[in-house]
């Protein structure tokens, strides 16, 4: 057996994670032996089951009073509970549950290495970092794979998926978590691309009959915690079909969890109208019950109503149970109209007035309207495909980019009601703008497509199978402070120097910028970074003086670069160059005239 026999895909999800693999020895041509693996996990204290999904939750067991051995797994007893048992225990015990670790990896304004979770811990509980929680999920998946194969996963090809909108810092932290979990040199892949790879693999070659050169595939990925949009162009290159990712949307913290909360509030109101009071412990259980009701009412052959039941407080838990119902009408009113309103394509997410003080936490979307976020994305990307070679449908007279096909991904979109609302809204926009209706690319298992696609991609990296080209989803810039006399109350203006162009491929270097800059060494400094999903033509070295909302500022990096025998605060003439690593992390280097090098880690601080 070769050292890289298996091609392994990991969907590191906000609410669930999954594991898949390709066995090349059983694969030939487009007949690929791809399997989703069962994951042994504790589902309740003392009970182990094999499930295809691992709930992305951590329960901190310190002084929790659990019986010895109740969390034991086939490979040992973990220091923290992970998976379904973590979610179940966390909803019964306040201040011990860690969730949404993936979203925390992308949260600016917090130290993602710091022990900040849970946000409000129980007394005596030692908190953990978002990075440590991610390591816990990945470690469980590693142990599950190694338990099934009796060999090290680090000897094989591993691909981990991340949101397309993850910035370089979040990507690098994910890579670091993978290394700490013992996964070796794992490669990162954008989740919408993984969904496309899964569609390609499951079609067994017929995908070429479903799309033609000049088409644009819109991938709508709507999971438990995030909403992600991507555009994939279908091209013809050297007589064959090729795919290129041409645009990604913002990182939007909006998903099925928001819907569960809204339904739970409706159920809570009804229970309180009967004189029942809901405490913090019961609220967590109510959200879980609302989630179950939502899945029932949005599923096939849905009943008119679904029960929401809570255990009572005190000794009479059964006799004191609380119950109400949620109906299909509730779902249509609250979820379909609330999260997927019928709006024109000119709509944009609404911004509400914010309080002057807020708790540090996740940057949740202020507008729950998924269709408004989609309208803004398509309008911003109006010219995303206009300059592609051999692209026959580019039309600058349209008011937004016209997708010709849609691929759905994510558990929320298992609902036919939600899919129909999204398709209807999109087709209304296209009709009003002179376009044709989109076609739906189907046949996907929306919970497992990302893991399947990641395994396919790990296999295709060996030179077999289809590859989606695209490189970086945005252009990246570093801030350059202007030299000017000191003026009280006036900060020196900042220009943005392009260091990595849109579409820069993994494993490549950008040419050094021609402009020579001064690098401050030996004292604390702050580097400011920016990105843009709309400025596609900027090349390395381009200096942008005014960007009028086209650039988005990323988290700054504070550092003290070594002086290398110079005085503190000396300014060294340097030229900047950037590299996108094999795992998709952006690295910036400053090179002096004497070929001295300083690396600025975009990823960790």
C-alpha cells in the first residue's frame, strides 16, 4: 500500500462535521470509490453509536459529576466531551457548552487563541479557546478514521473545508488546528467548491451534459450557522469543459440556528401565555425542541403541527412537563417570510441602529433576510464573468450577474418550501432583468455533500478528476502610511498597496512590488490589511489612494520585527512580496536591499 492510499475529506461544520474518503485502489476513470464514514461517538453517557455526522459541540466535563468511564470511546476517554453527547449535556447544564467554534475562528476583535468559551462559564469551569475547540473536533475525526483503518491519518491526503469567505487569519488558524490534531499537512478547500465537486462525482461524468460553456453556477450554501454564496463559471479550454470560481460573498453569520431561535421565541410566548415561566436551562431545551419541530414541519409529508415539549422543574419532571405546538403556518410566517422575503434584486441588507456598548462576541448578521444578502451579492458581482475568455453570456447591460444554474448545499435547504422560495425569487429577478430562468442542479445529499466533495478534491489533486480553478477569492492589500509633518488631531493618510491579486493560485508567489517602502524594525508596530471582492484588475504593486467602499479592512496585526543589529525604530528600505501557500494561507515577506527577509504572519495574531 502506498503512503498516500486514501484521499480523505473533512467537513468541519459550524453545527455538524463529517468524514469521507476515496480508495484509489477501487477507483477507475470516473467510477470513484467514495464512501462517507461512520463516526463512533458517545451519544449519551455510557452509550456509543456510529453516526455519519458529528455534532460540532464541546462539553467541558471539569467537575461535572459524570460517572467514570461514561464518556469512554474505543480509542480512550477524551478530556472534553465532543459530539451529540456534548450537545445533549450542554442543553441540560448551564455554562459548559462550547458551540460555533468555526465562526469564532473568523471573528475579528477577539483573541481566537485565548480561553474565551463559553462566553458565560459555570462556576469553576476552565474556559477554552476557539482554536482548542476546533482541535477537539478534528482530533475526534482523526481517531475515528484511525480506529477504522488501524494506521496514521497523517500518512494520507487530507482536505478540510472552510467557508469561501474565510479570511487568511481564519484559514491559517484552521490549518494550525489540523496540525495540532495530528492530521499532518492538510489542505483547505472552500465549502461551495466542495459541493460542486460532490455534484461532479455523483454525476459519474454526466455533469458535462448539464452545463455548457458560458454558464454561471450559483452555489447557495445555507447551513446551521452561516450563509455562503459563490459563483462558478463554466469555460471551454483546449476543447474541454473547465470550471473557475469567479466570486464569493461575505462571511454571513446567519443560518438554521437563527431560525430555531425564532421558533423557540414563538413557543416561549405561547407557554408564557398559559402562565408558565421558562428559565435558562429550559430555554436551551426549548431551542432544541423548536429545531426538531422545524425539521418535521419543513420535511416531506409534513403534518399540520408538531409538538414542542419541555420537562418541568423540580421533582415532578414528567407530571410538570410543558407543551405547546408549532404549526406549518408558523413556519411559513416566521421562517419563509422572515428569512426569505420576496424582495427586488435592488434590495440590500438592512442596518439597524446599534447600542453604544455591546458584549464582545460573534459578528452576527444584523439582517435575517437571506434574499436581501443574495441580491446584494449578485449586484456587487455584476461584472464577475464579463472578461473571461470564451465566455459567451457576459452582458454589461444587465444590472446583476445572471446565474444560469443553481446548486444548493446545507441542511437548511433540504426543505422544498425554502428551495422553491429561493428559486422563485431568483427567477423573478432574472425575468425582470431580461434573463432566462435558472436550472436546478440536483441529486445532492445536502448534509454530506461537502465531506464527499472534499474527498473527491483530495483525490483529484493527484492528477485525476476535474479541478475547479480560482485561487484567492479576493485581492489583498497592505496599508502604507504617508510621510507627513505631525499635525495635532490629524492622522497620516493610508494608501493600500496590492500584494496579492484576485485569483492568485495556491502554491504561487506574486512578483515583488516595484515600490520600495520603509519597514520599521525593533519597536512595536501595527500592520493594516484590506481585501476586495470587486477590484479584480489590481496587480501586485498597485497603490490605491481612494477606494470608496471597495476595500474591506481585515484584522490588524501587531508585531515587533527583529532589528537585526539595527537601532530600535530604524526604517529599512524593503520591497514586499506575497505567497499563497499550498493550504491557501497568504504570507507576506519584506526583503531588504541586502536580501534580509522579514515575514509578516497574516495568520496568527
